[in-house]
C-alpha cells in the first residue's frame, strides 16, 4: 500500500482539458451526482427496469455492514475446524474482485486461490496448490447457471467425495446454484442482493466472503 499522504497528480492537454471542464459544467447544471444517488436510470440512456435494478452498488457498503458479524462467525467456524485454504470458483465479475483482493491484501487466515479458467492446466495447478480435505470451496455465480463454475463445482464435489460441508455458494436468491447447494447440503449459501451487477460486486457477498476467509478486515473495508 502506498503512503496515504502521497498525492497522485495528472494533467490533460489544453484541448482535452477544456472538453472535460465543459462536460463537468453540464453535469453540475443537470444535477448528475444527486440523480445518481436517486437512481435516475435516465442518466444511462433511458428509463428501463434493468438499469434501475442494477444500482445496488450505491449503498451496498452500508447494507453489508449489517451482516459483518454473521460473516465473521462463519469464518471463525471454518478456521476452528482446521481449514487452511479457500478456493473461489467463479468467472467474470464473480472472480475479478476476489482476485484483486487476493493480490492486494495480506493473508491473515486461509490462503485464497481463484479458479476462473476451465483449462486443464489451471485446474491441475489449483489441485497441486491445496490440500483438498482442508479446503473450503466458494462457488460463486450471480445467475447461478454459469456453466464453467458449475463444472468446477461438480469436479471438486467429487474430489471431496460429496462433502457439502466443504462448499459454500454465493449467488442471487432463488438461483439454480442455490437449489443445487441445498440438494448437496452445502455448508452455507450467501444470497447476494440481486440489484448489483457482477462487475460492481466487490463490496457485496461476492467479494466479502472470500476476503473474510483470507482474514481481511471487512468491517474496516466497508467503513473506509
């Protein structure tokens, strides 16, 4: 981490700087910032339920603070049973945030691995890096139907001889993954707020569950 006192400065050429300043004035005149917080979907090109239903990232940090104690209790139970690794199985937005956290934050609990490729070498590399019997598998898919993620889940479910206690799911309520998790007696299903798109989900369950398993201070992260 860089010194929080350091400043990052940037400069634009005269032509581009003028264009940016002009757009900033337009944004100010149109009250863009206030309208974003009011969830005005027109700002994104027109009204529509899909846009309006994808703005949960605006206040997700405050909402997630309400469930931090429950998340930490889950991590404590995992650690107390001797698990040493956590393997995140996900694609796209479900894996990008956890990968940034894995690369950026110091590990204080379980060692986090991210599997976001179906290439046999990637799967083999994960298997070589973990002790399967001491690994918690985090199956992460917003839609609950991501083919690659479900394939990974089935593979490692077989490797653990069907031990659902080694699996948790992160998904939207009522998804196919949530149903599969119930059928396989997963240790836990974290149902994420459905109004958050995958690439805005790092402060939702999609990012916080793997972060907490690593030992990241998720309360401080949400409050910062």
